[in-house]
């Protein structure tokens, strides 16, 4: 695999090469200690103990190799003593391998474990620089050079891959040609050297081989003498200057080349002056050349004695990739608005420099955006988001910072508004623009937004504080009917803290079984008899007293406790119903989140098995929201339960999208008409006709019909006489009853074998 140096070199040249490995002890120490210093600085910056260990190992390695080199100095090595030279070659190889392994480990640890940009840059730049030096210094000792390249390159590549970032992985593809070219360059240089050794009189042949090496070099190379005259140049070097005919420039001043390219406008005067300054000072450094016509070159200037070497690397692809990566890290790809992180960065700067006055933050949420995705497809949803992204900067003005927080949520910030009223004007302007709808290819989409607004003239408030306030205002906007803007006020903060406390207490109440059930009778209005009961959860807080279901049910939905609550209600309701006589059934509500978070079919069947309640005595109530959000999961579960004999009721019909397709595709046995259809039937003929038609629609689909919210004798008389409604619910028959009260009511009338009749409570006119 390796070409043994002692076999291909004459003894004198081989021994001389081995001596050169031990010749420059000072450079070796400077390299080791310099690397240790770089690792130590990276360790301090990244606060990484393991990088500190690496720094210590560099120092230890340098000391050990220095001891070995001093030992070599004490040896009298004859010019033809090949065997002794081979022994010292192995020792040099061992030392070189150890330092190379340290560089490789440093790179892998920096990318994989430390994950700090400065640490990664330091490790990679130092190690790659060492690789270049290895290929130049040890090219004649193939085994030593290859071992060092592998021990540095492989851990570096492995570290980039272990980051798990596709762009880091792509970077390895850029590094592999570089590593391969190092060995190729070293091999070419070794061939040239060997030809010189074996045929010193063939100077012309040696020059040809040098030209071949320059031509195969992946980078541009230019060498200048002490007077700045070009001695060696390849075509790739002149590519950086957009010039051709490399041979024509040999023997001419480098300053003349710079003058010509600056005069043609191909490069800037500043970049050329930086290169010339490094050459004249005999310094080393790097300069970035940006061509006017496009393209980026990194020029490495290295000076030694009276010679200067310029290495030109075309980094155009890398620069473009870095710019793209930087853009993707800061902007949302769909809307081209700043993402959450970059928005926060921009707002933080704006808050630090804002003038006196109010700053305003707007958190914007698209109402029912999921419905667009579900009914029109994700492509239409993406197009809508893109249109909203273009609309926001126009609405909030050129001085606003707009961003996308994620999903269907956007945000806008103005560092100065005259007062809260002007902030409200901006929000109202957005509401008005949204009402105009959006035209996307092939369709029109009407979309409303809910806006939470936080305006503050307190210069100490940061983005996090304003965001919390705007989120609280947004929550109230959405819970209050959507399609509106709500400004933050201090009461929201109190309500927020109370709500957070209720979240904790509700979990405890569910876990410890502190919730109770109340049962609202479901009445046959023509016989005035109980047909079943709807189970309703009730919670009495030890500090705040009774908590309305309209408060704790949304909390359970939001926190994911709704499934535990549903399981509790199912278990308790079926157990209670089992204790009741006759064919009295019980109805339990199932949330949309239940279909998402658990196997509803398994939950219901398990409860029925545990309580022994016949499936026909249980009715599951679902809302149109559950069907819209979890149509596939809900459909499969309801079909299975229907086959078992469980009744399926569509609750609150008429308050959602009222899609008739659900009535046909789902196995409903009952349709529950929302109370809003009942409120005006005594005074509004149109309301009565609407109720009658909706009820008839359900009857035509062979569904039983229940009307909710019956509160007066007049409503009951109209429903009984003029509609085909089967059952009614409402406060006309009294409030929901506890299990004990409902059990006593049923038991007091059941000895005759009949389901009890109910006496109406005082009517509400």
C-alpha cells in the first residue's frame, strides 16, 4: 500500500530525509503549543472541560516529542546507516500519528459533542492548516504522511456527519476532494523529488513534472521573488483575476497585474492593496477576493525568506451555500418572513434603540386554518399562508417587523406608535383587509384572523413580556368569538394566573376523583316521560367554589387532560346507569382530542365490560368540530361502536359547518339541535320554520331528533305540536340532578314498571 522510503531512495537521501524529520524542534514545539493555546481558548469560550483536556494533551505530546528529538540529537547516525534510520522513522511516525490523532479527536469532539461555532471553526481551521503542512513537509515519507492525513481527516469527517445536519454532511463532500488532493499533491511532489534524486541532470524533465503538479492542483498557485516578480503561476491563479495566458505573466511584476485588473473593474482596489501590503511586509495572511462579475476567491499569502507564495482557492460554492444556510436559518421558507428566532433578534435590537412612546406587538392567528387544509388541501393552505405573509408588511408599514411564529400564527411589531389607539388602528386595518378574502389559482378563500395586541410605553419591557401579554390577549380574542382584536389589560394577567392554578388543581381533581356527575333528563315531550339522561361533569374547587364547565372543559382540552376526564365520565356514568331500572340510557360527550389522543373504541368497550352496562343503553355525543378535526379517526371508531349497539348522536347541530356529508357518512342514530334554534320560535315564524325543516331533515335520514334548550311551556307546546321532534332537554324540567337525586326520582316511579313522568317546573316566559 505504501512505498517504503528506504527502498526507493538512495541511503544518503533516505538518511537525510529522516534527519529532516527531527531537524526543526522549535517549529514542532510552536505548532504543538500553538494548537494547545487554540484548544484552550476554544475551551474557555465554549466552557468545555473536554477541550481543556485536548489542550493539555497537545502540551504533553509536544513535550514527549521534544524529548524524542533531543534523543535523536545525541545519536551519531551515519549517512548510510539505513537500519538505524528506519528505527527512527518508526519513532517519528509514532509521534506524528499521535499528534494527528489529537487533531482528529479535537475536530470530532468540537463538532459532535461541544457544538459551539467558535470551537468548531478553531478546530477545523487549525487541523486543515496542519494537513496542508503535513502534505508539504512529509511528502517523501508516504506512510507517515498518509497516516497523519487519515488520522486527522477521518475523525473530522465523522464529527461533521454525527452533527446530524444535512449541510454539515454536504460539507464532507467538499472536504473529501481536498483530502484526496493532499495525497495526490504529496504523491506528485514525491515523484518529482525521486526523479530529481535519480536523475539530477534531467532538469528539463523535472521542470515538466513541476508544471504537471501545478496543472493538477485544485487551487491557483503563484510564487513571487523578493522583488514581487512572478516566478511561477498556473492558470487557476489567473482565473481569480479573470485573466488568461499564465505563461505571459511569468517574469512580470505582480503589482502590474493588480493595476490591470483594477483598471478593468474586475476586482476592487482595496482587495489588491491588501494582498500587496502582505507581500511587501513579508507577512502571512488571507484575503477574500470578490469578483465584480461574480465569484469568491480566498487568497492565502505565505512569505518565507525572499519568496512569497499565493494560494488561490475558489470558494464561490461555499459562500453561496453559507449565504443560503444563513438565510434559511433566519427566514421562513414559505412566507419569506423572519422566523421566530430572527424576529426576536430584530425586535430586541429595535427595543434597545426605540424612541420614547409606545411600542406595539401583534400576535395574529388564522381562524380555523385547519379547515382550509382539510377541505382544500395543503397546497391551498400554503398559498394562503404565503399571501398573508405578503399582506402583513403592507398593513403594518415599512418600519414594522413582521414574522411567522409557526403554523398559522404570525406576529408583527412596531417600535413606535403614538398611542394604543394607533396600534388598534393597525389591527383594525388588518381585520378589514382579511375580510376582502384571498384569490389563489382556481379558487377564493375567505379567512378571518384573531389578533392579540400588547402596547406598552414602559422601556423596561422586553419581547418576552410583551409576547406573554399579546398571547393572553389573543387567547381572549379567540375564546370570545374569533375574527376580532383584543388589547391586553391587567385583568388578563390575573385571569391567566388563575387559569394556570386551575390547570394544576384540575389534574389533581381528576386523579383523586373529586369531580362529580350531574344528569340532565332527556324527555319524550308527547308522553312527558324520561327516556334517558345526559351525563355532565361538575367541579367544585376548594377555594373558588363551583367552576363552570365552560371554564374547566377548555382547560382540559388545552392541557390534554380531556381524555382522562372523558374516561372518568364514561366510567362513572355507565356505572350509575347500571344501577337505574328499566331501559333508561345515558349520553356521554366525546371530545375531538379524545379521537386524537386515545383509542375511543377501546376506551368505550372497556368501560362497558367493566360496568356490565348493555351497549344499547349508552349513547356517545360528538360535535361537528370533532368530525372536522379528526374525521378519519372519529369515523372508524364510531362505526365500530355503532356495530356494538352504542347510540351515536351529533351534538350542537347548526353551530358549526353543518355539513350534510357527515350525516350521510357517519353512523348517527340521533341529531341534537342546538338551543339557538329554539330561542325565538314563539315570536319568529322564520325561526319556527327553520327548526321544523331541520327536524324534518333528520327524520328523512331516519334519525331521532332531540332539541336542546327548552325553557318555556310555549316552546314545548310548539315543538310538540308543530315539529317532528322526538325528545327535548332544558331547564323547563329543572336543573341537572345528582346521581342520588336522579336515582330517587326514577325509583319513586318505577315500581309500576313505567318510566316516570315529570312535573314541569315554573315556566320561564
